[in-house]
């Protein structure tokens, strides 16, 4: 959370990290995990509306060629988000993210959903 909400400049001009109290005020005492997941869902809607040539969208939809290392496969960001969408009960999210009002409703639902 400290990286998301940037450091603050003190009165003497020096920079410092935000305290836990300041972070709780910024997220309005919401559950931190739920807040991060809902922010990730909002970010996804933003990226999906981008042009296909933009770097964030290309990275999100990139599927590497070749074989993975042995062992348990690492999850990609899109797999985590799809799992969260399944928990919330959203189907066909790729089509719904094209409408801003609908996507805003989904992000608000994610903020209040107890399963995330």
C-alpha cells in the first residue's frame, strides 16, 4: 500500500513513508486485500479499453512462446483477475468492460463483496 500511495513530503522538505494510520484513512478503513483486488479490477477495465498497440494492453494479453521451468506454474495477472471475476459471479467480463458504467458497477461490487 505504501508503494501505491506514494511517499509524503514532510514540513521540513524531507520525504517519508505513510504511516498505517494515514493508509487506513486513505482507503477509508476498508479491507486491504479487497481494496487491492478491486483496484486491480478497475485497472483491468482501463487497460482493456486501450488501443491494441499500447504497451500495457500488449503485455496483459502477451502469451510467451516456449516452455516454462519445471514445477508449479506461476499464475499470470489475467488468471488472478479471472479467478476474482468468477468469485464475484461476473460472466463475459471482456464484453462488459467495454461499457464504462457497467464496469464501474462491477468495481463497486468488488469493493463490497465479502468473498474477495
